[in-house]
C-alpha cells in the first residue's frame, strides 16, 4: 500500500467511494451518553453510515470491551446495513486481528473514521493505519470524546501527523463526485 504522501490509487488526496472503508468505532451503550454533544455526534455518524451504504462503501463496526461497555447504541445499529461488530480490547482497532483481517481483505487504501473517543481509539487507530500505508480521514463532526477539550486536542494531534480531519459533507461530496446521478438522488435527502 502506498503512503498518504503518494496519494490514493487515483492520485487524489481525498477519498473516493471505490477506495474507501468506513470504520465505525465504539458507539456503545455505557460510553455514548457521556460523550460531549453525543446526540449530534451520533446523528451525524448514523447519517454517514447510511450514506456509505447508498454508495456501496464497506462498513466495519467495532465494540471496545463489549462486556464492560455494552453493545452498539440503537441509533447506530439501526443505520448499519448489517450488525457484525468486531470485539476488541486494544484501543487501536488495527491491533484487533479480526478488524485488520477484514480491512486487508477489502483491498482498499482509504480508511474513513467515525466514532468515540477521538483522543483514544480514533487517534490510535488513525496512527497505526497511517503506519500501515492507509490514507486516513477522520470525520470531526461524527467523532467525539467525553470532553470537548480532549476531542479538540485529539483532532489537533491527528492534523499534526498528516491525518485528514474532515466533515460528513466534505467526505460524502467527495464520494459522490457529481450531481445528477441516481446515487446522488438517493443520497440527497440525507444531506439536507
């Protein structure tokens, strides 16, 4: 796999629908209510998941220590095309063999991250994925931490190491590329 500095398979620094994987990280029952602005973060993540499904983008779902933190919250679970969580104990998703195996099988080069917490699991996953040669985009409005300060600090560190910090609309419009298509018409109600 090529590093971000070299661009993706099409020579573009932004995500393409055909080369992206969406990772949905740890939106779990016992953690989610404690996230700053959790309702906005969860709603944005659910929209992103639905839009990824319309565009045929694979979704990988993780659950951190599900015995301790519970399962994925209904808002996120209902947005998923299928509910197939990957249980993990490591904060870094790439350290979970099942996650890394599924990511590798997909043979895509861009990893788009949403989830909680920005300064822990999102950050550690992004750093490791970059080391492995993936182009990494973190959707800032679909990620969160227990405090806004930690969310902002996590985003600042991500920017410093070359991860693209983005938003739902930026990612989705990059995936869509143009208006007037059937896929655009399907996606449009979720973008209003």
